[in-house]
């Protein structure tokens, strides 16, 4: 464990697990409770970042780069998700003039 930075050595892995879990739960509650699609989208991104934090913490703690590589690819996919998601939100807003999720039942056809 000599090559692990000293700040990582002083913070136990359980603290990272707790922080990651708390962030994930905050994001999940936001997805379940909020009605604005932009806020829901941001909560999904918080959940994704909580998982990325856990990958990086475990990767550094166990001296394995697989978690960091996974985060790299996850962030690349998240960038594509953000662009497509925001494009969909803009198109829905143009058609419905609202970002309220309850109004999306008009899209059923």
C-alpha cells in the first residue's frame, strides 16, 4: 500500500461506500419525488456519479485500475446520454410547453 496517496490511506473505504450510497439515495429520491424533467435528469446524473465514486474508491483502495477504466467509459457514455437526453427534453418542451412529467401522458398517441 505504499503507492496509494496518503489522503486515501487515511480515509477508510467504508466512508466512501457511505458517501456513495448517500449520493445514490439522494438521486433516487429526487427521481421518485420531483416532477420537473430537468431536475429528474440531474438526479439520474447524481446517481451515475455516485456509482463512479464507488468505482474509483474501490479501484484506488484495492490498487486495481479496472474501476478507473470503467469510470472512463461510463463518463463517455454519460456524455452521450446527456446530449441525447437534453435534445429529447428540448423537443418535448417545444411540443408541450412544459417540463412537468405528468404532462407526458399526451405522448402516448
